[in-house]
């Protein structure tokens, strides 16, 4: 009988790895009431001691007093004044007998010879050891920490790139609301009561999923814990109510995702559905919760757009079905964003509304041009004006005699197609044809284009800037030193952006 041999490279028989290789095992060590020994007195050692004390350990510091840094000496003195100090100073160098009954050992060693001696002594005593900033003599390492205790997040790069770990920590910090600590404490406090009320499986999972949904969209109050226990009782008796949805109007800024506020990022991370404008950049949407449904409800001048009434109706329907809706608007929702109409329609239906402001395009334009809109030598006030009416023309009720004042910075939104008319109206009402003017399209985006020149030349400037992207027009003495950035010089000596910035 012929025996079939298994194929060595048969992928069908290969068992997929349940866990990819780890450089280090991430663990969380309980140090409450444990003895930790630390040799050395630098600021680096002081930071480690402070971290260990925060974990509830009693840190025994072995270092001559004169070798302690000022920071470390002050920390030890402050602890000594406490009834139960968590930092004990031993005014002499470390020795091999200090490792007895220690949970951890840390050494701040100046030479590799001392580091090796400290490492071997700790190993002989059976104590996990870390020599600060010397990975070759470390059995464990400290990571960058995000502290929302009892929620604690640690990031490690296995010593390869500490600066990368710090950058990752900063990114995580922006996504986690400060209230996370309070929510975690509430969870600790009510867990036993929830387990008594709800059966394992579907009931408990339903409760805790609802709990997590609230964590990232609101801060708890003094009555939150009691209300949660009451909610668990309703779930147990099958009387749970349909969750009430809400709408958050979020300013997406001019396009650069790095200009989003932290609150805007958190709203995007908590959304079930996102209704976004045509002008919102893809980079901004990348920061949203992956599971969130995205719906384009773009409104662009001169193009087929969603009707405002349809957008309002969609938000209302989604919120009434219990969804967390984010209405994502370019710039700031309260500046020419029709937020007033949306807020009014939602409040009529009893739907909670929150507004998260964004960087409006005018301030982003000023930053890109290096201009202060209220420079004390040129302008003491600033005004934002719409550049077109519902019919696409200049609004009929603008007071051009007041607008024709170059000592007030005026920014026209949505004025690309009416730029020539704006210049003509201002000149006709007494503004000098040589008044500084700027035009910027696609502000803070890769295809941004800039023009800096005179009021009288705005019509020809628009022919070169183009009408594909929305533009902002700035007029007034404040723009006298505006920087056009990269581009070609105009014939009159002013710079005009001919290419993407």
C-alpha cells in the first residue's frame, strides 16, 4: 500500500497564527503597597520615582544626598512631611542587600560596568530590573503613558524610537475625552449592581454597549451612576426605551485636517451617521469612526445640490431613529453655514443639538497670507459679508457706502462670480481703486491658489484664479503686506499665484 506524504508547503493545512510576534509582553503590574528600590538621583530617576509612587508603591531611593538633583531632593522632602511617605531616602549608594523583598529594581547608572553590576545583583536576588536608558540591562521597559486611570494606555516601540511612542501618545490623547476617567470610575462602582440585575450574555452586552456609546459623547453628572442602574432594571424587565438620537453641527475648517478641534475629532469618532458638505476634505473624513455611514449632502453654487429642506428632514429622521448624527460643515457652521435654519428645524422636533465651532475660512486665509485682519496700524475691525444672494447675484440690501471703508477689513464669502461687481460697487462708493485686495481659492488645501493685488484688478485676477473652487476675497488696508507665497509676479509688481501652493 502506498502511503501519501503530507505536502510541506500545503497552505490549506497551515494553521494561521493567532498572534503575530511581540517584541515585548505588555503587562500591567500592581505595585500598591509594594517595595521598589531605585539607585540614583538624576531628574530621569526622579520621573521614574514619581511614576512608581503614583502606582501606590513605596520607593526606596539609594543615593548620597549631594548627588540628588534639585527636583528629586524636593520630591523626597515633600514626601518626608507626609504621615505615610511613599518615598524613603537612604543617604548612601546602593548595595546588594537592598534588593530583599523588592518587587522591582531600577538603576540610574553612569557606566556600563555599574549597570552590569546592578543588573546582576538584582537578577541574583530574583528581582525584575530596569537600568534607566540602557536597554541591554533591562528585563522590563517603561512605555509612553496615556493616563485616564483607571483607564491606562501604554505605548512601546521596544526602545527603537521613543520619540515615535511620544507622538503616538499625543495622537491618542486627542481622541480620548478627559471625562473618560470619570466614566471608568462609574463603571467600577456600578459593575456589581449591574451583574445582579442583568443576566450574562445579551442583557449585559446591551447595557454596556449603551454605556460605551455615552462615554464618547457626553460628560457624566452626579446622578449618572444611579440613572445607569435604573436603566439596567428596565432592560431586565424588558421596558427599555428607544434611545434618543442627537445632532452635532461640526465645523470641519477650511480643509486641512490638522486644523480640526479636539472636540470635532471626538464628535466624528462617536458618530453613527455623517452628513457632510461637498467642500469637506477627504483627510477630515478619514478621522471619522470607521463604522459611521457617510452621506454627501453637498451644496455648491452653480451646481445641482441637495435642498436644505431635504437635509433637515434627513437629520430629523436619523435622530428620531436613535442615531448620533454629525452634520459636518466646511469652515465654521455658524458663519454662512445655514446652521440657524438647521438648528431651528431640529429644535422644533425636540432633537438635542450641539455645535462644535471650526476654523472659519477667513482666519485660515489670514494665516496663509501672514496677515492680521485687525492690525492696529491698518484696521480696528473686521466684517464678513456674503458675496451672493439666493439668486446668485450680489445681495440687494448691502450698504456699499459703509463697505467702501479701507480701514475696516472686509472679507467676502462666496464672491468669486461677483468679484467684478464687488469692485465696481466699492469704487463707485468712494473706495480707492488701488486699495489692497486678495483672492484665495481652496484655502489650506493642496490646490490652493492666491492672488495679491489692487481692488481694480480683481476681475482679471478671477479669470486666472478660476471658478472651480470656492474663493474668499479680502479687501482693505490690512492686506497691504499680504504674502502671496509661491507664484509669478504680475506686471504691476504684485504677486499672483499661478500654481498650487
